[in-house]
C-alpha cells in the first residue's frame, strides 16, 4: 500500500474512537480548472498515472461548491442531495454518490452524514475546459474542510495533500487543481517530491513564465467526443503507449530546469510536442479518433507563423478535443491579443474565446444559494 494512503487509513481508524465536536455546518470553496502541459493519458488501477503530468492552474475558469453537512451519528445511506447550477442532474448525482462511496473509508464520518452539495462553474460546460478538475477539487477541499470542523483541526499543508489525494480519486487531473500557479502529479525523477498519490505545487517558477496567459479558442463547443475514461482505457492496448510514457518522463525532466531558468521558447516546444503526442495517441488507438477539426490545424499553423514572423514566444496546447489553448507570456500580451483577435477569432465557433491566465489556486468563497 502507498505511504500516504496508509496514513489516511490510520487517521480514519482513529476517528472511530472520537466523536465529532461539531455536528452541522456549511463550507464553500472555489477551485480552478487547469490545463496540462505534460499530459496524463493512461493509468493503472487505483487511479495511478502511467506517467507524470504537469499543469498550469487557471484563474477565471473556476468551479464553486458549497457543502452543507449534518453529522447524524447513525448510518445514512443515500444522504446526498446534489444540485448542479440550480438543478438536479441525475447523471451527476450518480457520479458524486459513487465517488463519495469510494472515498468513505478515508472519511468514515461520511457514511453517517447527510450532505447537500451545490456546485456551479464560471465557464460553459460545453467549452471543453476540464470541468471535472475544478468540480472534483472543490468538492475534495470542501470535504477536507468539513473534517477540520468536525474534528477541530487546522488547514495545514497536510490538508491540501489530503484534498489533492481525494480529488485524484474523483478525476486524476483534479489532483493538480488544489494548487495555484503550476502543479505536478505522478512520480517523476525531475521533481524529487513528486508522487502518484497526490500532486505537488511548483514553487520555483521563473518570472518569464509566471502569469502566463491562456486564451482558449472555442473551435467547437459541445460534448466531448471521447471521454477521458475511454481515452485512458485505450492506452492499455495502444502499441505506442510504452514509448509515450517514456517521452512524457523525458519532457518532465527537461521542464524541471526550463521552468526554473525561464527558457520560454524551449518551454513552448515541449508543450506543443505534448499536445501533438496526446492527439497522436488518440489517432493510433483502436478505435482511432481524430479530435482536431480543420480550424484546429489552421489555428496551429497561424500560431507558428506568427511566432516565426514576430519572435513572440507564443505556443499552443490541446486537450482531448478540438479547442486550442494559446499560451503566451504576460509581457507580450498586447501584441498577442491583437493577433488573436484578427487571425484566430474568425476560426472560433461564433468567435468564442475565453481569455484566461495562470491563477493563484483555490480559495474559500461565499455560500451558493438556490
Ligand atoms: O483527469 P481526467 O481523467 O479527466 O484526464 C485528463 C486528461 C487530459 O485532460 C487530456 C490531460 C491532463 O493531464 O489533464
């Protein structure tokens, strides 16, 4: 068994002799989405990533979650009321119920509690921004805060580690959203404290990369063609998977020094290589998927031409879909946004672009009301 998991189970066992000091309350967290620059794609049982991954935490694309709890002191099956953007969505409720059941051995008080969870996003569900990362990290943070209230504990470094661990069990990439700026998840030699159980924050980021912008080109809105669970599953039989995991490890090692030294051009090279590798994996899986659209490819060409012609250190990354994340340093924002408006906006569905940037991470927030 992994070390941190064992700690958490020991902690859970100690709660059986220790009744909560507080029985009712409400907590509320705002947590951002993140965009991976080294992609997590492929996993082992227990939500263990097949390679290390790294992401930029976003600022504006956030999810908000309030959790009202009542510790009833006796077994409460089905004690969950989940409201997403003011409505009951049975498919989401089912997923959250399954998640809470799966983590209840780490939070034994859950089985004796009634919860009302209200959740909403600041960005459209159909924008292709990872809503599971913001939603699951906000829920995990909320659950960890409930525990601090029940057992009179502080929000320490351990608190965030545990939140990242629990968020990971809901959605792998959510483990990284618990931290601001940039985060690494998955054991990799480039980052000595990295591990598979939870993400770690990156603190030694060169000023060239701090505040990096991410303008998200909505080439196509709507539901994802390939769910991440299917994508991770396809890696089990993809003939190039082993090689892909080695490339991710190599990219993580290179980025360890690039991020400290602020070599933006090399940074963009690796980020683009990662995005194209992710799509190469999808194309070479069985069945194979082509998730880029003609406008995705056109945008990539225009970004690369602009970089070549102007020397602006712009680059792109892609998630598992057609939308393009345009990355560029904060000090080159003026010139770049003008280019985005004239050359890239026409490629977007209804001209839709979400201008975001590296953000400071989750925070407690006001309560959500119906
Ligand atoms: O966390 P999941 O299971 O939704 O997988 C995320 C997969 C990617 O977004 C494509 C890459 C990543 O590392 O975020």
